[in-house]
C-alpha cells in the first residue's frame, strides 16, 4: 500500500523540488476528518511548499490545471495535496510550470505560508471584489490564514480594514498589524457594535465562515458593495434577505484559489510591498500530527508551518 506514496518518476517537464518548509491549510484538516469531497487515500497532503530547485529558492503554485478561462477553473482543476501527492514531504515532483521564484525578502517559513492563502486572498479581494484604494473593508475570522493575507493586501492597497474574530487577543494582534478595529463574532449584536465603532458601512466584505452571520452582511454594506467569499465553514445561511442586496446593488462573489497569472501577480505585489505572511507557529515535519491538533483547536493567528530539518 505504501508503494503508492512513493514519488512518480519525473518527466522532462517536471522538477524535483527539495522542500524546506510547508504549511497547513484548513483543507488538510478537513481531509483528515473525512469532511472533503472526493477523498482518495493514501496520499501525502499539503498544498503549500517552499524549497530549492536548480539552486534557486522557489515557491509552488498550489494547484494543477487551472484551465483556459480567467473567470473560473476548468473541469480538470485540482488542488495540490490530494488526489496528487502534496508538500508534506522532503521532496516533491511537480510540473516546472508550477514553480515560481520566491520573493527574496521571505524566509523559508514565510514563503511556505504564502501560496494557497495568498492566492485565495488575492483573487477574492482583487480579481473578484476589485478593491479600490481608500475603500472600507470588513474581514471576518481574522485568525485564519487567508483572512490575514487579505488584510495585509488590503492595507497595502490603501484600504481601511475592520475585522472580526472569536478571540479578543486576535483582534488586538490585527490592530497591531494595521486594522482600524474589530468585534467578536461570538457576541449576538456584533453587527451593531461594528456599525457603531466603524461609523459607516463597508465597500467590501471578505468571509469564509458562511452560516447565519452571513445574513447580516447586506445590512453592513454601502451601496455598490461587494461580498467576496471563499469558504463556508459554518454551513448554510439562514435568514438572508434579498431586498437590501438588490436595492443597494450588492454583488455576491464566490471565489476559489486562483489562476497561475493571479499567482504571479500576487507574488509581484508581495515583493513590491515587502509583505511578510504571518506565521503562527512552526513544527518539525516529523511532528505533523501536533500541527494538525493545533489547527483543530482554532487558536492560531496566521499560518501553521512544518519545517524540514535537512
Ligand atoms: N475556496 C478556496 O479556494 C479556499 C481556499 C482556502 C480556504 N478555504 C476555506 O476557507 C475556510 C478557512 O480556511 P483557512 O485555511 O483560512 O482556515 P484557518 O487558517 O484554519 O482559519 C479558520 C478561521 O475561521 C474563522 N472562524 C471560525 N468560526 C468563525 C465564525 N463563526 N465567524 C467568522 N469566522 C470564523 C476563525 O477565525 P478566528 O480565529 O479569528 O476566530 C479561524 O481563524 C475553510 O472553510 C477553508 O476550506 C477555501
């Protein structure tokens, strides 16, 4: 059975990357819990990887076969790390087309923290919601890897950012990074508190939680606002009223990861603004299970990274 975990032989269009670090995404945890569509095991998980190839420091585009349309992925699109073997490994064989130069200012750990979260945040915020400088943005669940990247991109674009979290300390950490303020989504009147504190509505809302809290977003929106969402951790939305959505001309914009072109744009932006992804903590690859346990507690602020000791 473990033969299936051995890397396949590389062909000419492949590269063998010596991985230095990788990072967890919620997807990896969902797969171990059986909560992901089309699970095929055994498989090495992991979508994020930073490593060396041909003497260069590289990052891996965390998906395969985006397809030809910039508007949506094609039917052969796959996220790296199930069904194909992923980055929780010392080496990976990957198409050369997936390899990009790592921004020079990043450490291996910061580099590994960037690909999937950065790409998802970039497409949601920039391609889908078309964020403009000076706009006001609300990002939910700021402890999340994608949410934090979205905040860093929005701040670097000159937006004003407000956040929510289930943990008061994470709101303070977000403020230390530049957020204007935040509220606890655990309080039943969080939307009223947010309105009162921020003083006006929002032009862009970024969410991955879904659930009933989503139904409150239109009430927080300015006319012409965009609500971008890339996850639905809490499930279905009850009580969503359509009236404010059509009256305020609000756009609901679903988003998933992003194309290689968007990955390249995102890396350029990170380099230009010298953005450093927030790393919550690091575990040796050999202690991967402890890293999964840490993600399950939900205590993280930023990315959980696995280091390869080479
Ligand atoms: N479509 C895509 O391409 C794509 C890509 C990446 C992720 N996702 C999805 O997005 C979700 C988050 O993924 P991730 O990897 O960023 O996870 P993560 O780093 O583990 O973060 C999850 C975050 O969810 C937040 N959260 C929990 N309950 C919440 C609530 N009631 N209201 C608002 N936020 C809440 C938490 O925020 P606090 O810690 O601040 O409380 C937590 O930090 C998952 O469902 C994942 O599958 C989708």
